[in-house]
C-alpha cells in the first residue's frame, strides 16, 4: 500500500533534522520564475510545486564550485602541508529533479576511477537525496532519449510524488531513504502523479556510433557559430565535472583549491608552451558532445547526460547540447 506524508509533517521532519545538526537544502524561489537549490533553515521556504529543473544542480552539494583540498605554510626551511578537514556533516537535499539525481551514479564512476576523490565520496556518503517526480516537461527536456523518465529512481534515496498541494506519496529506495521517513508516513489508497514522459527526440546509440566514425564532423563548424564560449552550459549541467587546481596565497602560506572549470573556455586546454589543441570553438563543442555521448559511454558504460535540458535553457543562443544532437542524429540517419 502507498505511503504518504503531508506538508506539515514534512516540515516537522525537516525541522527535526536541522535541529539535530543535519544540513538541509531544497528548492527555493529565486525570482518568481525559476528556482534554486539552497541550504535552508526554515522549511516553509521550500517549494514543492516548481516545474522543470532549477537553474543550479545537486552536483554543487557533492562537488562544490570551489573547495580547498589542502593548505600549506612555511616554517623556517620546512614546508608544512595539511590536508583539508574531512566532510562529516549529514546533508539532505529535498525536491531534486529525477534527471538531476540521475547524474550521481554517473559521476560516481569518474570520481572513483584512477583517483579516489575523497572529497566527492565523503559528501556522497553523507548525503540523502529526496527527489520530486516531475509533473511537467518543457520543450528542452529529453530524459527519455537517454533512457530516463520523469520518475526515474537513479540516484534517489527516496522520491516524493505529489498527490495534491499538501500531500505526497513517499517511495523509498535505499536504507538512507527509509531511515529518513521511518515512522513519518501513513498508509493511503492514494498515489502521486507524474508528468507524461517527453517524446524521444533522437537515438542516442545511433549518435554514439556516428560520432565514433566521424571525428571531423562539420555540424560543429555551423552550430558553434552561435556559441560565445561562456561556459554557462557546463556550470548548470548536473554531469559536467571538469575542475582546475590553483594555489591561493603567497610563499609563506596559502591553500590549494579545486575550482569548477569548463571545456567551452578557450583557456581550458591552453598549454604552457602556448599551443592550444582546441584553439577554436568547434573543437571545444565537439569535445563536449564526444565526451558525453561517445567517450564516457565507451569508458564507463553510461551516457554523460541526463536530458535535463538545462544547457539549452541557460544558453543565450538557445544552443546547449540538444540542438546539436538532433542535427547529428539526422545525419546519422541519412536525413541530412
Ligand atoms: S553553448 Fe551556449 S551556454 Fe554553452 S558555451 Fe556556448 S553560448 Fe555558452
Ligand atoms: S548536457 Fe545539457 S541536457 Fe545533458 S545533463 Fe548536461 S545540462 Fe542536462
């Protein structure tokens, strides 16, 4: 039988967690149009009726935009290096879009590959993800084209499905999710709603095979004419994970910091010699598409994209990744 929770009980549960020292984040309204995940102190501020993906992604709670990894100081002739403190605080993120949460099992692969990234892994272990099944999709959504759905379970510890303005069905998938809602729900005949899945927009396997055979594809020469290389598409993307490491401070003391970077920036691949293997935007765009739809699937067996559509929503040129994939798929199908 389905289990449900009403908004008052949910708020109470969140207050208890915050009082117990857990950091809680959820969707909050930003400007009346779009939403942001933010750490909250008052559950009343959380929004559970927003439609599509918010502007930011859950990745910032596991892979912050800027994070110290160690500090250093000179004492006489000695250099003392101290590791950053481990991440020990429990955190819960509520209202995560299923396409956003689905990025986590994908990112797990790269952060536990040739290097075990303890920063990501510690946060992942301490984080409980509560998704909210989508109730609507917009023209930029394409989760079904990458094998997902508006109520996909990937990456979620628990899922809320809206029954009405004040009531949610609760489904739990992991021990963390079950522990969070233990004793907080009631049995009910009612079940929550999900959006009509968006129509499949391209064949991801066909695109992957085409990319493998067509490295010097001319589509990128045309589509990248619209791109200004701002990197916005990568920052809002739940699966983009490139970072740079810089030292901040002076010779006496300072810290080493890991900062988000973006493959769409011209300096991203600039070598110290002055050579840049991706000197022009078409090569940068090709890299982003190849990485997500060809290289990552080959290496890890997963597409590095969840079809959230945020890269197109944020792009001032309405580009992002889907319009490029649609053109590639047409060529792969021999229609262009
Ligand atoms: S595709 Fe759009 S968002 Fe991405 S770098 Fe180009 S202009 Fe910026
Ligand atoms: S590439 Fe675009 S559609 Fe795919 S996960 Fe990233 S932001 Fe979402």
